[in-house]
C-alpha cells in the first residue's frame, strides 16, 4: 500500500513539473500566451522604473504651455506684434536677462542691424553695429538640445561661448549647424510675418525698429508709432570686441 501511494505521489509530482515547464515555455494554449504577456508587462514596468532613477539626460519638451509671464512681445516697425514663447526650462539665465532688460526699457527703439535673407535677423545692440551690449555682465552659455528652426530665438555672442549679453537673433529658415553652439531661449508663436518683413541688409538702409518690448503678463498694449531710439550705454560698460554673428 505504501509502495502504491509512493508511486502515486511521484506521478503527481512529475505531472505538475511537466505542466509547469509547458506553461513557462508558452505551451498549454491560451494560458501560456497570458503568461508571456504578463511577463513582458512586468519587464516593461521594471525598465520604466529603472529609467526614472537613472542619470540618463532627458530631452526637454519641444513645446510648453503658453504662460503670459514667459511671453516676450516685440512691437516692430515692420507692421505688428511678434509673440515669443520664452523657455526658462532650458535657458533660465538668458530668459531672466531678457526679462530684466525688457522691463528696464533697454530694447525700446533698438534696430535690427544685421538681417540676412533666408538666414536670420539680429538685433538687441544699443550701438547698432554689432559691437554693443548692456551694462550687465556677459552670460555663461546655456547650450541645450533645442534646434534652430524657423522662428527660433537664440542669443548672439562673440567668439567666447560665455559672451552673450543682450543681442539676439530670430531664425528665418532652419540652420541646424548652429545647434548647441548658441543658446536657444525661445521661439516665435505668433507674428512671424512681421519678422519676415524686417528690412534686410548688413546694415539695412532703413532698419526695422523694436518700437516696444514687453513681457505679456505686464499687460502693455501694442505700440504702433515710432519711438525715439534708446540712448547707448556708457562705452566702458560695453563688452570689448565686436560680437561674432552666427555663421550661415
């Protein structure tokens, strides 16, 4: 009797083992497929958790919600208001510089002194010849993964990577060779037609002027009448050497 019971026990154990192997390898019909799916889902969940805790750099979002506190309004003599979505998430110090100078009235009356068709329009120089800047210290570069697409707004600089100050340029057509060499800090979200209408030249014969620059949350109405150009900063407060515009 004991021998018979032992044989039964062995038979049951073998049957359970065989069934388990078949299940794990995907046999047994639908149950095997369910096991595979569950295993795949579990692995995906574990991979997601490991990525969350890893040091792998995450790309910033291509776009962000429009926030009036981070919209730079440029009222241009070329016809209307240009709205630029600022990106403090990728270039916090450059955005803060733009806001500071804007609220001081620095950009009001400044010209776009270098405008190359199919490339970019550059402005933000109180001297109007590409060698000027604000009295504030130059900025440390904040190069980021954002590409130089049509409407991208990026900071001009001299040969040193950490020489951006007040000058900026708006890209007219994609120029990927500028990526990670100039600090992107925003992109035009409305009024690109007024950027396209900026007078061309190096310098233009009749340059387009920033009638008013403002931060949208400050609620300033658009300016349509020309204003007097801003007075140039003191010479000893300007960075030495001409700013090197981006290469085509």
